[in-house]
C-alpha cells in the first residue's frame, strides 16, 4: 500500500472515530445546550418582569391579595406571581410538574422571591419540557450534517495536502529508483522540495547510486581486462600441451594427465570467453540492426544442437508461425540466448524427454515459451538461477559453472526482453520470454 494511501486511510478512520464519538455524545450535548438556552431565556423574562414591577408597581399584577397567572394557548409557557411567607427564599431553576386546567405538565421553572412594599412575592416563569425535546431532533440533524460536511472537507484537504507534501518523495522514487536503468544512471538532477527530510533522502540516494555505479564500472572493467589478459596465456598453454602430447616417447599415463590438463584449460577458456561476452553485452558493445524470422532463428539453433538432442533422445517441437519477424536485434546474441536455454533444457531433461517451443502474440508483444520435461528447479533455487557462478543443487554436470543463464539474462536485458520462470520439481520448467512489441512484426 502506498504511503499516501496509508495516510489518507488513517485520517479517514480517525475522523470516523471522532464522528462516532460525537454522535454518541450529541443527544446529551444538544439537551445541555437547550437547557442552557431555556434557562437564559427564563432569566431574561424574570428580569423583564422585575423591571415592570419596579416601574409600574406590583399592583400591575396583583390586586387585593389575589394571585397572578398567565399561560399560552398551548400551555407551553406560563408565568405566575403570588404573595408568600416573609421568610421564604427561592432563586432556583429546575424541572417540576404543574397542573394547568386539569393537565399535569412537566415544566422548566424559574422560581424567584423578591420584596415589594414590605411584602414577599414568589415569581415563577416556566417553559414546557416537551418544547425542549421538539427542538433537540432538528438540532441534532443539523449538527450531524455540519459535522459530516466538515469531515468530508477535511478528508479532501488532507488528501490534497498529502499529495502536495509527498510529491517530492514520489519524484525521487520515480526518477532515481524505478525510472533508472542500472547501472546507467545519468546525471544528477536535484528534486525541488522544501522538506528537509526529502532533501537529505535525495542527496543520500544520489551518493549511494554514484558509489554503486563506480563499483559496478570497476567490476566490468576488471572482468573485461582480466578476460582479455587470460586468453593469451591459456592459448599458449594449450599449444604447449598439444605439442607435448604429440611428442614421441611420452608415457601413456603422462599423456592421460596432459589430456586432463588440456580439458581443464578448455573449461577455463570457455569460462573466460563467457565472462568476456557478458562484459561486452553489459558495456553495450553490440549493435542491434539485424532482422530475422523467429522460426528461422530457432531452426538454426536446432541444427546447431541436434546432435545433443539425438544423444539424449530428446524431442524438440517448434510451434511458431513463419510470419513472426524480429527487428532491431542482434542475431548473434539472440542465437546464444535460445541456444543456452535449449541446451539447459536438454542437459537437465530425462532420457526420452521432450522440449516444446511455442508462442502467443498480444498487445504487450511476443511471448515465447520454452517448456521441458526435465528434473525441474527447486523452489529455494529458483530466485538465484540467474546469479553468476551459482551452482544449483540439481546440477549433475561437472562442467557447469552457472554462467549459461546469466548470459541469457544479460542478452535479454540488452534487448529489453522480460524473462519469467516457473518450475515444478521432477516435472519440468517453463522459461517465458516476453519480447517488446516494437521488436516484433507479423
């Protein structure tokens, strides 16, 4: 999962948690707000009544000792004023029940005592509790809608800001890692960012790449130079041993030892040539200007390797159309690629086994499958089959030095051909070559 996606997911989940928590508390909060608002309104009504009493006198409400009472048509609000005992003191706001015309109604009542003309009066201002509940529902809906809108806006803002902040990191990954062909890295281009961490990451990756490129270049130069230098003494030793074998008077056991030495030199020469070839491929010393039908190339490989097929009684079947043509390739290298793959398929095949070569064409390009009925490759060895000098456990060949498949990989990379390998132990392997569309015509 991408970092940006993880950040967005975290922000979304955290905000959803806040929404759930807020929704759980919303009824209590709305009720509290309603009560505070009602209490404030009752206090204002009390102050207004007291102001009228101070201005017009208590007689405006109470005459001849009678009580004063008034309520709205629907009994939602009421006000009362009574004379009470001199020692009674009240200044409260609480929920109480009152009987109004035979109906028992729950009110939020403000009770307040005050003195006028040496008499003590009790003022009550009430508001029906049911009216508080009537406003709670709409208020909760409005609050919930506002909250959801704010959450969605913040998620969108987080997404936009995360994209903005992480854009330099994506550029670093795209231009310095994913979009770079190892070991040809090109010149350094600084990523524009104001984030210090990304600046440090950018320059650190560049320094690491410079180090890798330098080490890799020195390795290629060493392999190339060493291969060139080794060829001359190997050839000289081979010539001398051949001359010694041809001399008269050499004992038979000595000739056997000389022939063994010559065989070792041949193997050493083969390794040296292979390393030199890999070095030349990686240094791009070959040109890609050849054109050849796929089937013709495979037939040439078959003719070259047919003796080995007969020796092991292995059947090779080629099922490729004649009209598939490869362009802008190096025929010599692709010949070596197919030769090595088919040679391995023979080497690790069972006596009387078979090898099948077929292909399919799609929008991505040409896929060629080389399927054998051999001993297969173990799951633990499969990730390392293209490593140089990696000798697989199932290799029974004493002259195998693990360079055939590395050559295949180098040639494939040189032509931008992808290789996919599947294998089942003791059942066989399939090497799938995916040749780019721009190299194929049909």
